[in-house]
C-alpha cells in the first residue's frame, strides 16, 4: 500500500516538475508557475491513482443505476463502500479548487467534473482496469463542486 502511495506521489511530482521547468524556461509569471505546477502535480497523481495502479478484470463490467451499489452494500453492512464513496468525493475536491481559482462558476465546475469522471470511467471500462460505475461519476462531480464551494467560503472569510 505504501509503495503504491509513493508511486502515485512520484508520478504527480514528476509531472509537476516538468511543468515547472517548462514555465521557468518560458519566463511565465510566478503566480502562473505556482498554479501550473500544483495543478500538474494534482493531475499526475489523480491519473496515476485512477488509471495506472489498478488490477485488470477478465471482463468489462458496468453499473448504470444510480446509487444502487451504495444502498446494496449498506444494506449488507459493508461500510467499506462508504469509504470508497468518500474517496471519490475527496479526490476531485482539488479539481474544483483549481477551477475556482480560474473563476469557473458552479455549472462549469460541475460540467468539467462530470466530463473528467466520465472520461476516466470510459477508459477503465475499455481497458478492463475498473468497473464503469455511474456512482463514481456522481460522487466525483459532487467533489469538484465541493472544492469550488470550499474555495468560495475561504475567499469570503477573508
């Protein structure tokens, strides 16, 4: 588990370092360098977490009915699914924060969160590295919107 976390962090750091070097070569303003580097590190870690370090399935699987997996697992007392759901929300909160920094509104943030999540689910289904689950799309989209709202709360509190 720790080696997987380290590998994901390393992916994010490598992508961020590449962007940092490119920004410095092109004499990009310091604020844009910071934003670009942090966003690139997030994207690198996000993609590594969701796409690279997964086991493959012998067949393509999908779940298209919203929240049925959540309610089924809760009815069986399987609380690990709540953890999975929370991870889906938390891993896209930074996306909402980054979009908020670039002045995206809630509708645009929800749309981008949805499209990013849909893209990942399609890739997982096509590559047999995960289950296409509509719940993941819902919770990832909610996470992006929560990130935007968190940023707005912090900005308002100043």
